[in-house]
C-alpha cells in the first residue's frame, strides 16, 4: 500500500513539473511527505572540528567544554586549543598500555561518535649503522639498473654430503658454508661477475672475496670470507662461525667489512621465504639471494630437495650471458659438493681444471 502511495506521489510530481515548470517542483517539494529538498548544511552545535584540533584534544585530555570557539560559524580553531594549553601549562598525557589495563581497553574499544581514534606508537631512532645502510641501499637502488636471474638448484647431493660428514664425526657444516664455497668456485670460473666499480670504470679482481649478509640487533652487516675460492668448506665454516660471533657482539673490525667483491644473502633458515630479491651492495656489481630448501617432485616422479637462487646484477657491468654462465656453474658445483669442499691452495692457478665445474 505504501509502495503504491509513493509511486502515485512521484507520478504526480513528474506530471506537475511537465505541465507547470520548475516552480511547480518547488511547491510540490515543500508539501510532499516523500522527499524534501534542502540546502541546509548539517553541522554539530559547536561547529566543525579539524583533525589537528582532535589530535590536540586527544593528547592533552581536553573536551569541547574547555574551549571557547572563535572560528567562523562557531568552528573550533587550533589556536583556541593552544591558548588553553598555554594558559593552563598543560603537558601531553601519557598513554600506557600497562597501567591497570586502561591502555588495553582504550586500544581495543573503538571511540564513540565522530572522535578520531589514534593508536599508540613508539618512536625508534635509527642508529648510525642503520642510517648509513639505508642511505647506501637507497642510492644503490636509484642509481644501479638492476636485473634478475632466478634458478632452482638441486640440494640432494649437498644433503647427502653433509650426512657423510656427520658419519665421519664432522658436524656443523651448514648449507650456507657449502654455498659460499660453490659461489667462490663459480666466481673463479666466471670472473666477469667478480667485478666492482671504481668511479666510472669496472675493475676485475683476481681475489674472490665473498661478503655474507648477517643480521644483528643493531642492523645488517656484511663481513667477508676472503679468498673463498681457495678455502675448503671446513675453513669457511670456521671463518663464518667467528664472523657471526663477532657480528652479534659488535666486534667486527673495519678490515673484515671492506674489500668484498660479491655478496650472498641467505634466508634459507626461514621456511616461508622461498625466493626473494636484494639490492646490490655498492661498489659491487652483483648479489646472490638463497631461499629456503623445499621438496619437489621431478620429471621422474621422484622427490628431490631444491632451493631457489636469484642473481641480482648490474646490467652495465655484467652481461646476460655471464650471469647465465655463473648460475650454471653454481648449480653444477652444488651437484658435486665433494669437489667444492677441496681447498685450492695446492692447485696451480694455470693448471686449474675448470672442466670439473662443467
């Protein structure tokens, strides 16, 4: 019945407008019980309150009764609130979540009305290391044209080799230790990756010095495993243990942080991080990311353990073919971990058999 009444009223409204013009529309709108047109602006009795004023109310515990609005149309201005704060010498109220549960209830219960709710927060100032690291990474991302190459490498032989070492009483060799050695061998096989920038030129290095990203309470550091290609995995494992201990205790010397030619960052300890990318560590030209190991079924319907590695490189200094060659050598080195564990001190540089990496 009501719907028929509304339809009838709307029909009569349209008919009146068609016959008598816009003046009829205003007369019908004034007397119609269905809809009334108005230009009256809805405001609160105390006028409008801006976000800055609400924020001051919240921090100083004030209400509208404490302020005398002086703005147009009875609006509360920021200067009105500041005048009260200065006159009463007020200080911001402390919002503590541990005081008798008051902070918890106010944080979990939304405010009533139109008051803006502002949650608690803590300002954490950046230390010198974090600040310097953030500036370097920002500059690197802005100035270096990054390119990425991703591959899935098999870790079955690495896992088997670690089991053999444990059977022989050698424990503590991690996948990361073997990865550092494999990267060192791949860099020696593909020296086009083992380069750094000096001013406007690219410098190729004979020494393979691998920087390893380590997270510490004060920030991320990248100590260096020098001559990673000539060291065995046991020596690399011992070196990494010392570097990690020094990094956690903030005892790394400057010479242990300078001179790297390539960087590895490994998040394999976090099972949920399968793959990721990184920002190149200047003045280097490439960085390798290592994801967490996972099990997959291969084309022969057999289970195998794999991880995803991503080479992030500077396209100005490293070509696509060099990047692909590096990834290939790395993958094949991990498939032959027994070869990567051998120290190369006794190997003559001119007699080094790169065919063993192929």
